C-alpha cells in the first residue's frame, strides 16, 4: 500500500504529463481566463460611448438653497375688547372672505355702558339748560347793577364746565359704541383658517389671539442664503425655484441685513408665481429650493456624473480611450471635482482637451482594455 506522500507525488506527475500532451486539463485552464482576455483571444472588441472633453477657463453652475413656502400674509386674529366668547363660526380649514364674521363676544356690558353714558348725557344737558338760563338772568341783573362781576364770572364758569362735561360724555358714548362693534371679529382678508386657539365660553383679554388666518394665493418663500451670495441680490431679481416637482418663477422682495447666529445665513424673501403650479399642490410649509447661478474663474471640464469613478485619497477618476482611431486602449486618469449640479460635474486634473471620455458603463471597462469608441 502506497503511503500518502507517495500518492500525491504520483498524481502531481500525471497532471504535468497530461498538460504537456494536450490533455483536457489544458482546455479547462483555457476556459478559466477572464472575460476580457477571452474576448481579446476571439477578436471581439466591445463598443463604448465617448464624448470629447472641452476645458474652459471659467464655469457657471447652479448653487441650491432650501427654504420654506410661507403665506404672503399670516395673522393671529383676536378681539379688540375683552369679554366672554359667545360664538366662533369657523374651524380649521374653513375658507373665509374679507369681512366674513369669525366670532363674537358678549355685548351686555357694552350695552349697559352705553345706556349709562346716555343717561349721564341727558343729565348734563338738563343741567346745561338750567345753567344757560341762570347765566342769562345774571347778565341782565349785572347790566342793571343788581349782580356783581364775580357772580357773573362764576355762573359763566359753571356753564362752561357743563359744556365740557357734555363733550366728555358724548365721547364716552362714541367709545362705548365702538367697543360694542368690536365685539364682532371679521376677516381682514380672504384666506383659510389654520388654527383655532379658543372656544365658546372662554373669557379672553383684548388682543388675545383666537384664530390664525393665512391669505389665499400670494405665496412667498423664506430662504437662508450665505451673506457672500445675498449681498449680490437686488430687489426684483428673478430666479427659478422648485417645490414638489413644480418649477416656479420667483422675484426677490427683500434681503435681510442681519446674519442668523445659528445658520450663519441671511434671510431672503421671494414672491412666488404660484399660478404656474398645479392649483392647491403647493401650500405654506412646503420645502422650496432656490437655484442661483455661480461663476468661477477656474479651468475645468463639464462631464456627466455617470463617467465618474471613485478613486483613492479623495480623488475621482475617469476612463479615456487613447488615440484618435475608432479602436483604442482604455486609460484611467485621476481628476478633482470642482463643482456638481443635478446631472453633471466640473472636473480638473490630468485630462486634456479632446480626450475621448467614456461617458457610461464605466464599471465594465479596465485600464489597458481595447475598446471601440462610439461618439454620442
């Protein structure tokens, strides 16, 4: 019986002899070649899409900033007088028109105040009539020498005091009537109710908010922009914005003059042309993206994102088909990304004008591979 080491040596020798004599072992070895080597041995050359690299001295690309859609007008509405709420006629989501009644507070106290002031007015008017008659008599007596000048002056002063008192009472009546009209809360503009902050029976103070009203239409956008970019903006500048896959045109309404300490940005308000969007699709609170073009004086080439491959040490690479013939050898070149937009990147590095860039399916090629360049 052969020992194990002796058996292994015999098998190894058989394999060597078989490979030398063209046995099936050699065919198995040939089958295990990589795909590209097999393709090369059979003469097959795969096509790849290429485009010519163009390097420019400056680049322009969009910088995007995200903000929030807001209503043109948003108001927390409240009664101008204190009292107990008798009714609130709106709920969240209700649409109102300018002048529509939103709620009422009790009027009993205002009615009593008006009645009291009117009674006071009647009293003062009666006293004023008596004072006028007394003044007439004193003047007659003074002319005949039966009344002193002091008595005449005192009567005249009493009459004037009643005239002033009557004026105060009349103003009090007008104020009480205005307070009574303020017990009805009306919508200052057309819009929708987004919050209801009180309910029937609650006693409120003057000015306390009971509902929140957002205006219809006239949507705007609040966006934080770096100060270096904001300082170049002018009122009425036009830009393109996007929200919920809807493209909108916007114009600058105002540019803030203070940097937010948390975000280090300046607030910019833009008016949105919401008529261009699907009705009701964009509402306050939605996110909106502002695109502002930026130009830099840097030599770079614009390439599709699909042509980039991750390299090492933070660099990226692209594949180039060398030569100017239809068939060429693939070469990899390391590049640096200068800027990126939605579908393209601006790169610089070892590339040159006229290089034939492989624009897609870069995961199927390797350096040194022979490919057929197909211009897009």
